[in-house]
C-alpha cells in the first residue's frame, strides 16, 4: 500500500517558524540554519504542557465568571456585574446584537476552546479512533478564535477611561477581569503548545495496526 | 546541501507544518496559495511584490500610529461633564487602580504588539537588502511570528463598538478624530499581515548569497 511519507520517519523536520526542511541530528533537535529557531520533530512535551494549560484555564474560568468584572456607578448607584450579568443587562436593554457578540466572545469562545482542546488531548492521549480531518478542523477553530475573547477586557479598559466623572458616573474594573485575562492568555498559550502533527501520528499508527491485523487475518484464513 | 537525498530518491522540498506530510512542491505560484493535500493547511501564500508592499504598508502604519496614540478616540459626556479616552489612558487608569496584570495585557495587545509588528516588518523589509544584517533579520522574522497573534487591533475595534453602543443610552457619545486614524491603522495592520510573505525574504537572502558565491568563483578563475 502506498502510505503517505512523513518527515519524522525520514529523520527530517520542518522549522515551525520559517518552514525550512531540516535534517534532524541524532538528538532529535537542532537549530534552524535559516532563521535560528529551535527545530524538533514534535513540540517538546506538547501533550503535558497543553494538558496543564487547559486544566489551569478551566479552573480559572470559575473565578472569572463568579467574580465581578466591572462596576458601572451611575448617580451614586450601581452594583458589580459579572460577565454573565453584563450580557443579561445588554439583552434586557434590547441590545441583543451586542449581547450576542459579548456572549460569544467572552463565554462561548473560552468554553469551546477548553472543551475542544480537552477533546483533542483525550483522543491523542488514549489513542482513540479519530477522523483526522475533523480533528484538524477543530484544532484550527480552537487556535483561531481565542484572541476574540479579549473583547470584554478591551471594552472595560475603554470604559474606565471614558466614564470617569466622579460622583455622576464611573466605571471600575473588578477582580474577575484579572482572572478572565489569565484565562484568555492561558488558553492562547495552550493552543500554541498543542502540536497538530500528533493527531496524524495517532491516525497513522492506527492505520498501520489495522492493515497488519488484516494481513494476519488473511494469513490465518488461508 | 539538499536534505534527505541519500535516503530517498525523491527530493523532498517541504514538510507540512500541521501534519508532517513530505511534499515535493516548495512554493506557490505568484498570487496563489499552496495547500497541503492531506490536511488542507496553507503551506505558502505567495503575495505579489511582498517586500515592497509590506515596506510601504508598515511605514504607513508607523506614521498612522503617531496620531492614533496621541489623539483621543472617543468623547463621552453626561450633562456638562465629559471625559475622553485615548489608546493608553484606559491602561493607565487600570494600572492606577491596581490591575497591573490586566493593564499590561491590554497595553501589550493593543499598543505594543501592533507597534512591534510594524517596526519588525519595516526592519525586515529594509534589512533584507544588506548582507551583514542576515542574522538580525532572521531573528526579526522569528520574533514577528511569535508576536503575530498578539496584535489585536481588530478585537480592540470591536471593543470600541461595543462600548459605544453600550453607553449610548447613559450619555452622549462622540467620535473623535483619533478613531478615524485608529480604523485606518487597523486596516493597514491587516493588509500588512496579508502582504508579508517570509519566503520572499528568505529567497532574497538566498539569491544574494548565490550571487556572492558566483562572483567569488569568477574572481578566482580569472
Ligand atoms: Zn527556521
Ligand atoms: Zn498537512
């Protein structure tokens, strides 16, 4: 059977920075001759690092959603709002378009990212049967959307400066925003440290085991 | 010089950075994309006149950065009281309120990373014409790749829109000239990202090295 040729089997690796094809020395890592980045067959400790960052992100998601992120004080009244209550306020004010944007950016995206990463990690860790095209799609979504979560924090930093009129109106940040900022950074780093080539490693390994079993089955019958 | 020649009859030119598939094609034709046949990753996007456009765009971005960072973006007023926001004064008030980590992140993603990207690209485009700058330019390309996803002007733009709509029923919101500069800078930043093709820089360096070798050879033979 004509199986796809992969770089690591031939002792080659691609530089993740400049995409130069490099011959790996015995140690399995070297410096890219073209851009000077470190080159390794697979990202070092990718699984462990991504697991650690994903779990950290999931744990931090709790304080990020329970603690208030922002307080709008208008005419000496106002109470701290969390991310969810901020979305609800927008929805009740009839601004459902904006409410949807904020909901997607600050609730749906982080949760989707963490769940997506966990799914990929479980599939690779336990070498489950996977459909590589689907897994790649998931990986690309997960690594592409993360940055939009910072929307809420940018909005807070704009409002803090903009609504600053002492007793009449004031916006103050809350401790939840720190936790949320950390969630965003941690999940972005998690997506970075995940090596999609591991998906194909698992897939190829399963394929080769299957074909061997088929051969054995044929031999046994014959 | 070529890699993996001794082991395989084919000259592998490139390995997919997302699935490790070895490929014989190296570059996309001008103005087109080269996709991985196995996982559909974009291996190379060949932008026309990449270096020239990127140089012009990054200089435009740097020029636009000055008014964007100094002029106010929005003006908000309730009764006779008003306040303005610039790119940095929100960060400063967050910092004063003790949110050091949050304000650093916002500053990094909305000011430092975009500025750094423009500076690095301007340096790369200018420096790739000089032989003695080969190493620093290689390092600059590497830093640019790391910095790329942290420049979030587009997310910040959405943050401005959400803030604008959210506060519109509380008081009067006015758009200041800085915002127009900001929008222009955001567009230029996105165009710069699209037009920059690191492969063009490597090719330029490679051509120069070849020319020098040939000149040295001609000098010896005469
Ligand atoms: Zn490299
Ligand atoms: Zn691929």
